[in-house]
């Protein structure tokens, strides 16, 4: 017998936008800042160099912007993003989703991930980068991309070339030593407004 009020187990449709991220079914944790662990308890690891990204979100006065929801999206070590269109890509890493989400309580964040590779699937190759989307009370979502300082591919990246040279510096993650277990650390400050505002973009086709 079927009850008319029985709940139907359906997946929520993905938003119809070009930004992503496209969360896979296996992404169970609503708040996770470790992209090297596809699911808690899984011991298999993704390909590539493990790194740590540390940073903070600051308001126009230089104060830490607490309460922001941060979403990170990136390619794997071979430069391949996980999307509905790349599920059969030969270089897709089965142990790397490339997604993370975190609500920062004090404006600081620390992301453990894999250093992404150059994306060559687009008309114009993209330098290794991490897309960061920020949600906060009183603002629409803002989107930016973070690049690795000194990476040779930065010289030809179309997004970096589309902004003034003095603004590109604000998108570069700087080397900042290593963790106790030898992972390279990169640091960056995200400034939401003011004279030193981080460049933000309406939408990004990573």
C-alpha cells in the first residue's frame, strides 16, 4: 500500500549557473576543510602534492569578518575539475572531489588540499588556482580566484591578464613555510572592501 504523504527520496537539483561548485553525492560533510580526504574513514589518497592554504577575511576597516560562509572549488593535480561533464575524463582523480565548505567563526581559515595543476581543457589554459566564493549577511555572494605566487603559468592566465598588474598581486598566495609534517603553507588575506579590496568577479568559468 502506498501512502499519499510518503516522503520521496530525491536529490536536490544543481543550480543552473556556470559558477559551480557541483557537489557530488559523496560530499557528506557540510563543513570540511580537508580536500585530501574524500570521505571520513577512507584511507586512499588523491594524487599530487599536499599543501595548506591559510588566510583571513577582512572588512573595510581591516577587522576580521566573522560568520562568513566560504566555499572552495579547484581542479585536481592534473588540472581537471570534477563536474557533471568530466565524470569520464581520463585524468579525473577518483579520490579527489575538489570541494570544501566552511563557516568561519573569526574570519580565519585553513584549507588542506592538493596543489592544482594547469587546466588545459579550455580554449585558454588556466594557471593553477582555487576559486573562493564568500557568502555573508548583507552582501550578495562574491567570487574570486587565488593563484600561486611565482607560478610560470600566471604569465599567460586570461583572468590575471584581464586586470591591472597592481591588482594581480592581491590574488597571489605567498609561500609561508611548512607545517610540522612538512606540508608547504601558502597565505593570503581577502579584503572585502576599501582601497586594498581583493578583485572580485561576477561569475567564473573555471
